[in-house]
C-alpha cells in the first residue's frame, strides 16, 4: 500500500514523473477545495459548486456536505454579528474588531463581509506600520502600490536596502500580531525584482 502523506524530503526523493503525478493530483484537489470554500461562504448549493468546480452533481453534493460538516462555525459566526439598519433601510454589519460599519447587501454576505473587512483592516494596519517605520528610519514614507494582500516598495538595488526593508516588513507585521493580540499570527514574505512578475 502506498504511503499517502509524504514529507517534502520524501517527495523530492521520488522520480520526477511520480512528483508530477502527485502535484497534478494535489492541484486538482486544491482547485475543488478553493472553489467549494469560496462558493459555500456565499451560500452556493451543490449545483453551483459542481458547475464552478467542473465536477459532477454527485461530487458537488459531496463537496457541499463535507464543507458544511467541517465548517458549521461559518454560519454560527455569521449569525452572531451585529447588523444595524439606517434611516433609508440600508443594512450595515458592525465589525467587532475595528467598529467600522460595512454595507451588507445580502444576508448571505454576513461572514464574507466580516472576513474581508477584518482582513483588509489588518492589511492596512500592516502597511501603516511599514510607513511609520520608514518615517522613523529615513524621515520619509514611500509606497508604490498596495492591493489585496501585497504591497510594493521601490528601493535602490543594493543589498543593504534589501536587508533593511525585509526587516521592516517582517517587523511591521509582527507589530500587528502583538498590538491586536492575534491568536493566529499573520505572516508574510519579501520578494525582490525588476518587474511585477518577479515579485508576484
């Protein structure tokens, strides 16, 4: 019987063809998992999951059931959120982390509004820490771009600056972990290159 769980070292020791076969299987399973996760958070049923993942309806049903068996807490957390209504009838979810009110267009968006708003807030706090540390060290702040979960900083192509900025970026995200007492620590990596494709 084949061993199902391989370490990275065991995987590297396999012949290249076997490695490719395993990577293909993992990639296919990962695609189904990502699709199921994203669709389910937005209340998609088995039919929509099957369509989006490119699988049979039977597999779509199995993925749907497995997701909610494992992730029942998504609905529980969504139901716990405070939602207010404004004078024009609009609904707003009050984020318990930062107190911001986020537009809630559909009830099925409760969890995703909470998750996306919280993630965006922590990302912004990370970027703010990076900029403040730049101000402390260099007397100025520079930011070329920031979006979703990455930011771009342009620096001189010298090892000294690469080392300093890698240190600033890692230090800044740890400041967010400490400041907000996060039980699940945020992390990041730093990449350098001459073009966006080198760092994405």
